């Protein structure tokens, strides 16, 4: 068997988890400024599930076949010409190429070296693979977009998920007062992560108890009109950051009419911010939660698990042995 091939999960047609197939495909080669990373683990994100089914980033990736996934943790195998920040043997994690194809569900990926950061030393590869897309989404939304600061009030919807539990910790790190919506079973855990006030969305409408928020980070979207209802809990001039691509564009007009601000959001590869996140993780200030780990060959089972909802943290694929 050629050493220039690799195991990978491929999608040959849009559909349910059963369309994920294990195949041997050509191994990628790094171009100048790129690194070849031997993937030890790959994280599964909601956008992966949507893309596999024909939504999400399917329009960007184009028609199948393609290798899904963006979150990776692994070891640099080769460094292309011009790479100065990494070298073979470095343990790295990242969210390369998003929203273009990264092919994370495979034994190897290539991408620009500066789209990776050194893996936090305290994390396993499975934990590190659960981190990049979720962490960068939370960090870029709260820090770069909302400019959340000490003493401000933030409401985080779906705080118990992959993005949400990291957003809670980043908001606490920034000195904000953190209110969250999550199922009651996750409240003790989220309080340990830094949430100040917790709302069980199944029992209480959040707009009945939350008010005068500087920022709302909406990780839910149009489910039960969460976007529109969130406008009612913002202070004058407050900001609604809507992450899901399914959110109703009309909400931005409603925000303007009410003297509020709102914006959509799409995460970008960012090795520099990811390195800052890694520092917070290594210092013990931020924890990463993994819900379940499956071998690469069980990607379809892992997708089915992720689609069940209600997970605490992320689902991960173990790609290669340590």
C-alpha cells in the first residue's frame, strides 16, 4: 500500500450520517508556506452535520465527493518552503481553510502554517480537536465583534454546547456579568465555568427575567424566535450577535428600528487568537469539554450522536493512535 495514500471519510452524496464512508485517498502535499499535519483527532461541529446533508457550507465546498470537517489536532509532519513558525514534530491544533474545504476527517491535512497554533500542553489531542472552531467562534464574537469588557452584561444562549461553554469562560475572563440559557441539568456545570445567572429555557422565557444586556450572543437563531425575543432584553444601543446562518435577516431591521445593533457572524481561521486561547487553557483558566470520542471508522455513528442534541461539549473522531 502506497505511503502517499491515507484513510479518510468521504461524502459521495448528500444525506444522513450513512453517507459517510471510509476510503483510501491520495495524501495531500504541502505548498510553500503550508504544513502537512498528521491528524490525531478531528472535532465534529454542527456545520459539519449541515454540510453533509447539503446545507451549511455545501455551497462553498461544491458537489460531492469531498472530505468533511475543519477542526484538527495533530503533529506537523512536513513544513513547506517559507514556513518559519512551525517545524516537524510540533503538536498543533487549528481550524484551517474555513469555510473552504479542509478535509479534517482524514489522516493528513495541509494548510497555511499560520492557521494553526501550538496545541495546549494540558490537552489531549481529542480535547484539542474539540476546541478550534468553537473557541474561535466564541472569541471572535465576544472579543473582536462585541468588544465585551469588564462590568458589561452578556446573555449567552445555548451555553451548554461546544461554543457556548467556551463563550461563558471567555466572558468571565473579560470581566463581564454572565447570564446564560441552558437546560437545568447543565446549570451546576455552567456555574462552575463562570456563569452568574442561569435560566432554564424549558421552564422560563428568558425575556421575563433578563434585561439591560449590553450584548446577547445568540447561538440558537430562529428557534422559538430567539433572535427577535433577544432584542427585548438589550439596553438601548446594545448589540445582538447572531451566529447561526439560519437566522432571519429581518431581525437586523428590527434592531435598527428599536435603536439597537445587531450583526451576523462567521468565524475565520486565526492562529494568533487560537494561541491566546491556548494560553488560557494551559493556565487553567479555561476548560474544554468533550462529550464523546469515536474512531474515524465510526464517523457515521458519531454524526448520529451529535445530531441527537443535548450534548455537554463536543463529539470528536480519534483519527490516529498517539
